[in-house]
């Protein structure tokens, strides 16, 4: 990643605005940042640099639960430790994100836990702002927006799809157009005592662990607060195959969460399931009644049309718009398939506790 790319990715209005010091003085607060990671050589350095500003280096610890990377990630982390950064490197031998998070929480010295991801760039004063929210909103979990951005055409198209209602429905932490109490946020900041009350992350969740934890927070009568002005730059998958695998696993994770809690939290979770069932039945029926083939044709046509007319004021070239349409289709179908396959699997009959 070039310096020019990083400069462009970090130059948002909110980042400039947030250069001001926040009101909260958190010098006396013990803070632990927990970052699970695996093979994040391309992004880990910028994540650490933007999280651990000079103030945080004096008042925070960063626990990195490292999933036995083989791409040089561990060596990069060790170089920061050698330079005196307040980083503790833990081995996550099971290579599962929830295990890494729970390992970090169990080892944390802080009374406030900030969950972080390794493939992100954080806005200035991110930690201070999250601590402020936790102190002033009365919420048990606070966070900001996932501002997806890409470097190459496919990744840029995927990033656009992840910020569009056709791709993510009404998920406010994706859309970034709202501040207030919600059902989930990106990442999260919590008091450590919360995990004593509701339990740690459910290790049966390979994905969707944040949403599952947030459901338990809401069931306990607590609140979750989203600040739409806190934008964390997130780098999505770089290939369409990677996107398919990611959203297929998201669908499986959501199915597990839905069965465990016996609850769907939004209409956006019904839509891809209904779409996949409709497409399967339409294609099957079209062998006997050809008119039913119109259903998938209309779906693809509508997706393409929306991709071409969205964000008319943005300079998005035609190729990226076509790739965005393809990303929409992959996100919808892979998520719906993942949910349905998990639903009929033997594992779906097991409801576990964290």
C-alpha cells in the first residue's frame, strides 16, 4: 500500500474535525484494546499506528491475539514490541476469532475493553471518543461506522456494495447516516464487568459473534449506542471468491444466532433467504413453465439498474458499477445459501451457551 493510498484513505471530514481534543480525560482509566488477527501483513502496521497515538501509548495496552500467521504478521507486531509499544502478543492456537477475543478479555488488565480489527484504519482520537460515549450515553456497548474502502477495482466495488441499502439493508453501522441507540455497532467498546454479567463471546460462532453478543446485551435490558460520525476505515475482501466465502459464512453465523435466540432482528435477514428460495423454485419450475425464468432475469436486471444509477454525483466508472452489481448478487445469494445450509445441518439442532 503506498503512502498516497493511505493519505487518501485517511482524509475524511470527520478525521479533520476530530483533530480537536475530546472533553473526556481518561488518564486514570485502565484501557485494554483487543485485536484478533491472522495473516494481516498488509494492514496491521497502519492499524497499530492509528490506534496507538502518543496518548494511548501511555494509557492503554494493546493485546493482539495472533492466530499463528505465516505471512510475516507476527514479525511486524514483534517489531513494535521491540520499540517499546504497549503491546502484548498472545497465541491464538485455535485460529478462531472468538477464542482470540475471549483470550484477550481473560488477560486484560483494563476495566474498559475496546475491540479492534487488524484490517482497519482508525480515525484520530478513536479510543477517547469511544470512552466518552461509554461514559455519557449510559450504553453497555458503543461504537461507530464501518466505512468500507478499496484500493483496486474489485475491492472498491465490494466496498460500495457494503455501503448501499441493496447490499446491507437497514444496517446503520454500514450506512453511516444515524447516531443513536441501535441493535449493533461496528467493533465495540465495553466495560469489562459486562462479560461477567452476560458471558464471553460464544465460541460456537465462527462469524456473527458481535451480533450474537449484542443480542445478549439487549436481552439483559442494556443499550447499544452508535455514533455515525466515528468512521473506521475497513478494507473488504479483494476478490469476488473471497466475498462469496465471507458472506456464506455470515449467513451460517446468523442462522446459528437466530436459532439460539429464536429471534430475527431485522427484515434484512429475511430478504436473502426469500431471494434464494425464490430463485431456486423459479429456475426449477422454468423447466416445465418457461415463463418462470423471468424471475432471475428481473432480479439481475434490477440489481444492474440500481448499480448504474446509484450515487450519480460520484465519479464511479462503468467497470466498477458492473462489479458492484455482481457483488450485490454474490452477497445476497451466498448469505442466503449459508443460512439455509446451516438450517438443515445437524449442527443447527444444537443450541449452546457462551
